């Protein structure tokens, strides 16, 4: 149990350390493609017209800001990294969205919300950081309304030759060096490829969603498999 707490603290500390460069590095290292991926999450949710949205592992709030275009009543973004939340709050205030988007410190595996609260729940590039994946997924299932949608955007591993080989080289050798140079963090951009390598994707992750109680779990692989958009509903 103590190990788990230490791991969570390590992740919190790591993201707090890189908070000041997080947005720049996200867009720079993904050549801006991450913006397109978030738009796909918004388009997926659009047909459900969600009034209440929970954005888990919200970081600096990029996905929450994108989802505000759906004109929901409220969006709550939660994260364990307080420095990221502070930057997010400034961005949201600057865009005049602070009446719609709230940023709160919160742990995906111990959500403080009542059951059946949200019409939609999203996670962008955060689910692989959950200490206990099933616990986090079950908590999200609990606070999602019946008929609500869960959308998870996560990095994945390309499979097609030669893109797979080129991407793996970039991800393992170029990205950590550039990430370290700009963020001054040794751990964060070494952790990123390691966490992606260790993440259960494709059918294995769809089975995790089923095990947590979700239905109709599906996936769309994006940009030749660099990322995957998973979605499921609560019946």
C-alpha cells in the first residue's frame, strides 16, 4: 500500500515540476496534432449534448476548454497536480470561461462526487497514470449517469512498418532529450515512453472497460496509431 502512495506522489511531483512548460511541450513535441485529437473528443461527445462534464486528469485544462464549445452547463476538471491546475485556472479566466469550467484538486481513484452526477466523463493522456486502473475506471462508472458516455484519449503504439520503427526511435531517444532540455525535468520525459510501453491498449483496454461495468466499448486509432480514442457508455 505504501508503494502505491509513493508512486502517486512521484507522479504528482513530476507533473508539478513540468507544469510551467507543459502546454508548450505538448504542442511542440506532438507537432500540434494533440489539438486535433481533442477536437475529436468534442465531436464524439457532441451528439450526446452533455450538460455536465467531468474531465479527469485535466492538467492545465486544454480538453476542458475544448469541450466548453459544446455549451454545457458546467465542466469540472480534476487533477492531483496543483501547479497544473493553477496554470489552467489562469488560462480559463483569460478566456472568460471561469463561469463554466471549475478546476479542482482530485484523485481519479477516489472521486468525491455523488453517484450518477455527470452526463460525460473524459480523460486525455491521464489514464495510464492511474495507480490502480480498475479502481479509477469503476469510480468514473459510478459518477457517470445512466446513458452517459466515457471518452478516453491515450497514447498508443503504432503497428505499421516503417512508421512504427521511426516513431519508436523518436519516442525513446529524441523526445526524452528534448523534453529534458525544455522542461529541465529528468524524470518526466523518460517516464512518458515507459508508461506508454507498459499501458494495456487495444483489446486489453476494451476488456478493462467491460470489467469496470461499461458497455459498447469501442476504439478509434488516430494518426497511424500514435493515439487511440476509447469510448463506452453506462447502461
